[in-house]
C-alpha cells in the first residue's frame, strides 16, 4: 500500500515542485498544463460518481467552464496584460449553470433526474469553481511571485492529510484501537488521526514561517504574522478534513472506494479534496492582507 502510494505520489510531487520553482514562463506554463490535466481528470471522476442525466454533455460543460476560467486567469500573465481580460468568473459560472438547467429540460422531470441535475450544478461549484482559486493565487499579480504562497498553502494542507494518515494508522494498531470520527462516511478516519494531522499542519505552518520566510512572503515582505501562520495550520487541517469528508460522501453514495484508479492514492479527486474549501478561503485572506 505504501509502495503504491509512493509510486503514484512521487512523480506528482516532482511535477508540482517544478511548476512552483522553475522561473517564468516555464514554471507557470507547467502549472497551467497540470491544472488543466487535473481539471479534466477530476471532472471525469466526479461525473462518473454522480452519474447525472445527460452525463457526457454536462461533463463537457463542467470541463469547458473550468478551462475557460483557467485560461481567463492565466493568459494575461503570459502576454503582460492585467490579470483580468474582461470575462468575469460570475458570468462564466452563470452560463455554465444555465447550460446545465437547459440540458435538464430535455429529460423527464423525475425526482432522480432533477436531483441529478442539481447535483451536477453543485459539482461544478464544488470542484472547478473552488479549485480555480489556486491559479487565481498563482496569477494574482505581475509585480511579485505568489507561487511560494500557493506552495505553502498546499504543503500545510497536505501535511495534515499525511499526519492524520500516520497517526490514524498507528493508533488503530494500539490496544483499544482508536475512536472513529465519521464511521458512516469514512470508517478509517479517527479523532486521533485528526489530532495528529492538526499538530502536523500547525508545526509545518509555523516552521515554514520561521525557516522558509519566502513561503509566507510576497516581494520579500512577509504578509503573515507567526500567529496567523499558526492559525492557518490549524484551520487547514479542520477545513481540509471537511473537504475530504464531502468528497467521501459522494464516493459512498456511488458505492466507490476511490474516485479513480491511481495506485495507492485513488484518484485526482482523492488527492485534491482537502484543498476544495481551503483554496478560496486562503485566497480571500491573501487578498485581504494585500489590500
């Protein structure tokens, strides 16, 4: 299990490091390619799990929405223009939702079909919209490199996952085992794992602040205080867990163990789920600090 997890995760980690540390335009270009690939794969996994009416068309709408959003955010950066090119995300999202509703008019209005269409709209908001805040952070400004901040967000959030997995696995083997956190949604998650994940992410957040100040800085100036870094480490664990459980509930409803078939890590959704709600909140905080 651990070997399979490493085989799948190490190449992904290497690509992420290249995307975040190669100079412009190579690192930014690789980031966009990875973001698009993850978008397409994750949308495929999501709609296979949900199985809404007119699934191929609705899946295509979700992928098109996410692609347009990423293009709108990233293209101006490469052509030295302002970060917005005149297509507000609210308009693109409204058109995507309108398209799904229009498609749903072509199927019988049974409870299952209506619920399936509404679930598809929720999936568009829960995945492409929320995770688009990662490229928004990457391309937030042309006056400084925000990628260290984004790397910091991802590192702290994913360390919480790793810490929770390690603590949960260890305590499950101890006498008396551990205490289940949400047995109906994710039977392997435990309170001990949650505590281990929270400690791991808090320590990582504070260590980055003290040892690698560039990860909490923009143009050489720290935009976090040490207390804010510590608070983010704690919140990343809590909010990341909610995203994980939200994605797990979709898998359980579809009677699926994993969202995809990547050895050791499941699917792309299984990899990104903890970032679903962390990303927009972290983006809002960075915007607040910069303004």
